[in-house]
């Protein structure tokens, strides 16, 4: 929500691994057309302006939205590194990547605690280096909703 204002009015938004659709509803309520990607869509509540795409992003299937681009790609609390190229390719010119998930050090607070589910120090910066312009970046401990170590980035495609 902190960086939602970076997204152009009316831009399309892709919410990856959307869970219950909290971010999808937030952006749809702001007037954005939203596409939600989720393996289990049973928890998603129908909402005008949200296209629901059911896809298992980790089963080796091809990217479910080939050739489609979005004004923003939003990913929270999800990490599957093989998706990184597809996520960046899904950004339209001027599009914004908003990514936040757990990082190394989160082990001391609980789950996730396995390296494959934790960003390495500076990994989001490395992901966008040379491809996107970084607007904001944080790597820090948070206390709400629970104690955790996270990385956050807001970056724009030229």
C-alpha cells in the first residue's frame, strides 16, 4: 500500500500468488483492472475488475500469461526464483514492480525458515539491477503483523 501511488492511474495490475486476494481487491478498489494468479482460487472472493487465473506456478508448466504485460506486478510473501524472468518480462514500459517477502534471518522468528524460501541479502536489488530503476528498497526487521525479516522493493521499468 505504501508504494501504490507509484502505479499509473488505470494501469493493469498482476497480483502473483494472491492468496485470499487482499492486494487484488485493494488495487481493484483503486480503479485498476487486476489479474490474480493463484494455485488455489477457492479462497478468492468474486470482485468486479478482477480476472482470476488459476495456475500452479511451481509445477514446471509454462508461464500462464505469455505475451501479456502489466502496469504493475505485485508479489508479497512468496518466493519462487524461477519466476523472476517472467515477472520482469510481464512489466510494461513504465510498469512498477512491488515485491516484498521474507529474507535470511527470518529463521529466528519461525517460518519460512528454509533457504529456498528466503531472499539472500540484497537479492531483490540484484534482481532488478540493469533492468529497472529502483524507487525504494528496504531490508529490515518488522514487528507487525508478526516479527519477521523482509526485503521490499519498488522499481520501475523505463
